[in-house]
C-alpha cells in the first residue's frame, strides 16, 4: 500500500503528530500543505480564526504553495490539520478540493486545544465523493488507529 501523509500545521502541534505517524510508517511519503507566508497570523490564533471564517464565508481560499505530488499513485492519504473553530483548517479544504485524480481513501488526523467540534463531519463533507476512514484526534491510541486504517484499505 502506498501512503501519503499530507499535513497543514499552524503552531507545530499537528506537524509533531505527523512526525509520530511517519515514524510508524517509514515508507510513507510526506507532503506539506502550505499557503503563502502572511496568509494567517503567525502568533494570534484569534486573528487566524477570523481570517479563516472570512475565507469560508466568501469562498476566497488561499492557494497552495507546494505543487501536489501525483496523487493517483497513492492508496491512502492521511490528512493532518489543526482544529479551527470545530473545523479543519482552510488550507486542508483547499488540498481536499484538488484530489481529482485520487482514487484511494482518506483518513484525517488532527490536533486541538479543547474540543474537536464537528471536525470529522466537516472533513467528510469537504472530501466529497472520496472514501473517508476513521479519524485520529491527538496522540491517543495512535498505533491502534494506524493499524485500523492500513488494514481497512
């Protein structure tokens, strides 16, 4: 099975979780979901949340900086995101909107400072017709989750 770990991280917490997952899946490829510098505040989560809300309301999303790999070659994409106001981060929405040639399954993993809210339901909605496997919140039972999703596909 060919796996891609695609990650957007605002504060570094989601990147650290992605690193833990990559340590357990050493043959997986990595992709950083990145938007232009200055799109979001680097230090103020409230300003970032306000900007993300405006983007979701207007549909005016930031572009991704890094070119996508050939997604058709993957069986499973693990998509990492922080939780922003109970949703995946806006850059993850942009990434998910560009999966046209991907035929495999998706599995979200995410970090939050409190409640995940509707994260997984919104992720499924944003994923459209793609198959979405169970998500993983923070580091709890990480080995069990990896086992489950890699066997499900």
